[in-house]
C-alpha cells in the first residue's frame, strides 16, 4: 500500500495467464526480449494483470488495466 496524503493506493494482482511472446514483443528478436522474460516448455510466457485501487474520503476507485 502506498499513501499519498489521504489517498491510499493498492496494487491488486487480478489474474495470471500464458501468452505467445510473439504477440507481446512483435518483431523484436528473441535475443533481446529473453533478457527480461522467460518461456515455459510450451514456449509461452506468464503475464499478470494488475489493477489499481485508490481509496480516499470513503470512496473506492478501481482502475482497470483495459485488457478485454
């Protein structure tokens, strides 16, 4: 949790899913993106959707990641 004045921010891990890295990195060569991401035996990488929850003045605001 991060507090900025009377605003409290929470990062919530919504879901984990596996995707083909070609769809994520496009034409970037594997030698470059493999420094930051690894693949499993099926050549898929794990992605995580995270949402932001902001709480202030008795209000809850959920900021969606915009995927789907």
